[in-house]
C-alpha cells in the first residue's frame, strides 16, 4: 500500500472547519520577531565571545600591572624592557579587541533578563559600547605616543611596526595625557562593570555573570 493511500481522505466540510485568521496570525508572528528585544537576540554568549572577553580582561590586567610597576623615570635596560612588554601587551589587546568586535558584529549578545529595569539595560548597552571604544583607543593612543616620542615598537622583539608620526616631543607629551585620561576612564568604568556583574549575581540572582563565565 502506498503512503498516499494511508492518508485520511475524509476532511470536514468547509462550514465545520475552525476558522483561522491567517493574516492576524502572520501579523502576530511578525510583531514577535521584530520587537527590539528579539530582533537581534541570541540565546547565549558563544564560546569564542567568552574566550575573547576573558582574554582581553587578562591582557588589560597585565598591561596595568606592568605599567604600575614602571618607575617614573626609566634608567636601566630592565626598565626599558618592561616598557616594551607593556607595549606588546597593548598591541595584543588591540588585535584581540579587533577580533572581538568582528565576532560581536556577527554574533549578538543575549538580552538582559526582562526583570532588569530599562534604565539599567540602557546603561549596560552604553557602557559596553564605551568599553569597546576604550579597548581600541587606549592601545592606539599609546602607539601614537610612542611614535611621536621617536621610539619604534618592535612587536615581541621581532616585528618592527611602522612609525605613523614624526618625532614631536610636545605631541608625545599631549598623547601621554590622552593615554592617561583614557586609562583612568577605563578603570572607573571597569569598577562599575564589575560591581554591576556582582550585583546581578548576588543581589538579583540572575544568570548574567554565569553566562559570561560559560556556566549557563
Ligand atoms: C578587564 C577588562 C574587561 C573589559 C574590557 C570588559 C568588557 C566587556 C564588554 C564590552 C562586554 C559586553 C559584551 C558584548 O555585548 O559583546 C562585557 C560583558 C560582560 N562582562 Fe566584562 N569586561 C571586562 C572585565 C570583566 C570582569 C572582571 C567581569 C566580572 C567580574 C566582567 C563581567 C561581565 C559580564 C557579566 C558581562 C555580560 C553582561 C551581559 O550579559 O549583558 N567583565 N564586558
């Protein structure tokens, strides 16, 4: 017996069939798909996004600890070696940040729990955008400062990077101010970022911290 023959052939007559308003169903489906919360929503962070988040975090922690262990005036070869390491970490942050941003453009972040007040959702979006900007601008300002100071970065001691600016001591001094202001902004923003993550975990008891740790 063919499969077609096994199908029921008796269909209720049109008068007794339940009426489905197809245009209303379609309108509802489209409305659900296109609310701001769902249009770009992802179920969770990808493994790659989580790895890049913590890689950038670790590199930034490394760059800060090397910078804070530098003396105010560099004298010994060990001091200059330390400064080079700081620069290499900064360049690596820039590379990892680029990968992170490219990945993020194709892989949206999951939405915050719907219980999160709207102002907090907006603050999170704004501060994340600012964090992304800072992880580019800080290494960039350091790189330009180094170039204006006439000191070429040789990445990992093997790859000489171009000098985009001519030597200019005054400009190097100004860029140093910019670099410092940006890192201070990053420190303030990161403190808020970490406090917010801890609040989500211990006060709101939601999954926001767990999902960036890959434990969701
Ligand atoms: C140190 C450098 C750090 C930077 C530059 C940074 C930056 C960012 C950015 C840009 C996002 C948004 C991710 C996206 O939408 O693609 C994010 C998410 C997140 N970060 Fe960080 N972060 C850092 C460290 C930390 C630390 C130390 C913690 C926790 C103790 C943390 C907890 C979180 C959490 C929980 C999220 C997810 C928020 C959500 O799901 O909406 N971050 N981080």
